[in-house]
C-alpha cells in the first residue's frame, strides 16, 4: 500500500507538470490566460490541506483522498483540453466554458471551507459540469439534469457563467430553490418571504404545515404578502392555520388544530369555552386523550406540543395555584373546592402537568384521593386506559415520589401491575430525549418496596442484555448507566459510580465544584412570604448570627458572608408579605361558581373494562412489551393478594411540623407501615416537607389508629421528593399504648 501511494504521488507530480497545456501549444493568447487561471486554482485546491504539494489529504479516508487528487489533476485537465479541442465551439464559447470550469472549482473551494459542501462531492460536480455542457452548446435546457443533482451541485453550476443564461434557467433556479428549502427546512419560510410568488409556493407551504405548523402559524399572522398567500392556500390544513392566525385568540385555538382538521371539533366549540377556565381545561384534556389515541395508532400529530404547553399553563393557573395558595386552610372542602368540577381523567392530567409546581399536600390530600373518589369502580388500570396510557411513565414517577405507587398498583389486577412496571422500564432509548430514563431513575430511588425495586432492576438488566446483543449503542448506554446507578444504591455491591461512569460524584458535591474562578462559593437562597417562610427565614438568620459570619441587610435582601475558611457568600431575599407580592394573589381564595360540566372526558365503561382489562392492557401496551411478557406471572400475586390482617398500612395526611433549632417546616405526608405478622415491631414513617431545611425530628405528637400490639417500635423518617426542596430525614421514635390509639412520640 505504501509503495503504491508513493507511485501515485510521482504520477500526480507528473500530471501537474505536463498535463496542463503550456504556452508553447497552439492555444491562442486570448484563451491561454484562462488555462493558466485554472492551473492556479488546481494548485489552491491541492493546498487546502495546508501543504503546497500535489496531494489532497483533507479527509481521513485515504482512498477518497486519492480520488479527489485524481479529480483535481486529471479530470480538470481533461475537461479543459476537451473544451480547447472542441471544433464546434467558437472563441467566446470556449472562454465561457473555461471560465465556468474555473468558477465551478472556486465555488467548490469556498463551500468546502464553510462546510456547506463536502469534499467527496467534487468528482460528481465535475461529471455534472461535463454533462451539462452538451445541452448548453446546443441551446437546450439543462433542467432535466439539474433535477437529478443534489442541491449543492445545482447551486454551484447555476452560479457560473457557463450556465447562468441557459434557456431553462428559470425552471432550473426554481428546482434548486426547492431543493434548498428541502435541505434547509428552517430557511424555507424566510426564502418565501423574499420570493412569495415561487411556482411551488403552495405545495411547499402545505408541506411545511405538516412539518412545522406552529412556525407557519407565526408567518401567517404577519402583515405581508406571504401571509396572504398562506391564508388563501387551497390546502385545508394550511387554511385552518391561516384562519387561526387571523384571530386574536389564535394561540388558544392552536392546540386543537388536529381535532379541528379531522372534523372532530369546530372553531365555535373551542371559542365558546375560552372564557371559562373549567370548560377550557376540560376541552384541553378531552383533546389530549384524543391525541394520545392517535399517537398510539402511529398517526401524525401537528399540535401535540402546543397542547402540552397549554394544559400545563391552564392546570397551573388557576387550579393548582389556588390549592397551593390555600395550603394553610385546614378545611379541605374549602381548599379543594376548585377541583369539584373535574373528572378522574382531568385530575390525572392536572397531576401530570403540575408536577413541577404542585405542593405535596395539594397532591396527597387533594388531587390523588379525588381521582378514586370520583370513579364508580376505582381501578387504576381503568384510569390509565381511559387516558390511553398518556404519560403513564411520568405518572408512575410522580406516584413513587409521593409514596402513592403501592396504593396505585394495588388498585389493578396482578398481571396488569406487572405488565405496567415492565412497560415503565422498556423503550427508554426510543424517545428523542432522556426524560423517561430520568423518570425511571428518580422513581427507583423513591421506591422502598423491595419487590418493585427488584422487578425494575431485573427489567433494566434484561433490556441491557438485549441492547448489547443487538449492538444498540444508545440503549446500551442508557440501560448500562441505570444498572450501575441502581446497583450502587446497595452498599453491599461496593460500586463507585464516579469511577465506573467517569463522572463527578453523584451522592455528594465536592467543595471545589462549588467554587468559582476566585475560589468563592456563591449561594442564592429563596424564602417564600408565607407564615412558614418567615419562620424558616428567622431561623436561617439565627444560624449565621455568630463570629464566623457577617450579615448585611437591605430592605429586600440580606447578604451572609463567611469570615473564615472558604469564602462563602449567601444572597437571600426577605420573606415579604406574599399577599402583596404574589402574582396570583387575586386567584387565591376567590369564590367560584361551579360550572356545569362541558361533558366528561372520553371514558370507558368501567364494568366492561373490569371484564376484559388484561386483554386491553396488553393491547394498549403492545408497543413497549414484547410477546414474551404476555402470560401468567407470579411476581405480583403474593404481594398484591395479602389481606389487611397480614399487613396494616395507611397514608395519614396531617399538618404536623418538623423543627431544626427553631426552624418550623410544614409536613404534608406521613406513611405508617406496620406488619402485623411481627406484632407491629417497627414502623417506616415517611415525612415530606414543603420547604427546605434540615429538621431533626417531629415537634408535635401525632396519633395513628392501629389494631394490634406494638412494642419496640422504631419509626424512621425518610425522604419523599416533592415540590421545591424536600430533604431526607432520619429519626427514631417509640410507640406508646394510649388506650384505643397508638401514639408515636419523639
């Protein structure tokens, strides 16, 4: 190979010296200049790799380098010689084609330097140049040739003097522009703004409507000629988008684009609900379920992303903001009255899209229990099927975060519960982002039931093995990382995640990682302006009121600076009165008149679902479960069939508090788990805080009604991630006999 390469270099040098016509030939002086110009351009192309030699070496592919070198030296000379030798061409046409050849090389060079043209394109480019010379000489159109070439070749050729006056130049230019729009899709509409009368305008706009309808909506709303053309487009989808763009409420209409386009909904139906928060939210949820079914059937959706954003916004304001704002109200009928009009499906979507802002107590006391209260047959698989499994992975993550996953799984048949958890883990590599994989990781960290954890871990390992066998690199990466993370949570496995994954520490933050370029640690701390926020702020200040810290106060902020050791600066807002500063204060506590339901979101008959639930579950989950999953399963059976007398458990929601040196932080949830088989010899108590801090224990006694004997009970407080800054709390408790009740005290 090396010997052949050296021979190739020698041949390349020979052709460079001898192949190009010299001044002692019969080439007239009038054309000799153009030959010499081509010769100079050839040398520049060979020097693109930074070496003034006779070899092109810019790619890592040696064979490709040789091919490009041959093209620059031999093929260019051959074309130039053929032009010179063509007796059918007069002097002017020979000059035209020689100039065109040189311009072709220069345009290629310019494009390759900006990465808009690949080096490998040069041989095809010169072949195309030779092909188009024939019809150009005969005065014929080169349209048929341009049609077959990629955009880059057509663009380069039409930009040269050789073909820019071809008889078919208009059609050729339109073809190149169309290829440009297809290649650079984000630049298609800006091009149409400049050239709104292109012959392919209507068909291109129709194509854009299906590719990027929201961007087309933006252009349809503009006051220019293109917007008018969009609105008058004969395509029905484009016409609907244009009509929406012309209305003041177009953005509220846009999420319903698919249903309106399919004739399942009308403009009037949507506009009649816009001014009513409840009706509009119900319509959004109904549409979300329709879209979930279309997605399950692999149908194309145009406005799904817009719908998600609109549901999230409407769920937050006014509904979640209202129940969050009333978190100090003990009467649940008052606090959660705004949820009265909603069906289980509508509450499901409220939890899904309110995940980032909903308070723990708003979910545990309000949204979650009301889902089951409003179902004639409160089966969780019925709920998932009624929403067509839309966002079911996120729902499982939320349920695990708030410690309601066990309750949720018990509300469905054993086999369905197992199928659901397997589907939860499968297909994480098939999404465009890593959101589902992160949901699985977060859920695993929150699940305490060893059987559920083992099922998830086994399924991750099964998927990892399958990915490795099929050489699926993305799936291998995802499931390998999850497997390592999950195994590392068991200290007996002695897994160092940082070393295995070559990443920074996962379970702690090194001091140096927090420091900026000046070695300082800058912290921005936020406090809410409610009662709890003021209490926590006062405790925060007292913790830093010593010689190690300096506190500087302003009307709205305090700055806490360390006086020793690593420089630490904490900027914290003062907990100003939330009634004066909350953007949604006019929503909180506002009396509301219950609105007649627009109509329940599409639901299945629950009695019918109960009879054929397993078959439907398998059908609806077919995209994430292989056939090997379908069949009898014993995993959930012993766990789900245990009777109440075998294991006592309940979820107790209360307004307790946890303290840390004066810091008072509201608790939202305690879970009491008491195995009767061991005579209630231990409790697992889960405490969730709505605010930050590092509390040391429960300040107030709380009462739990249990049947059975209790002795030596040692409850343990553990983390349940919720809204804002939940923390992990571990604390020992005892249980004392107090007549009919067991009282847990610090």
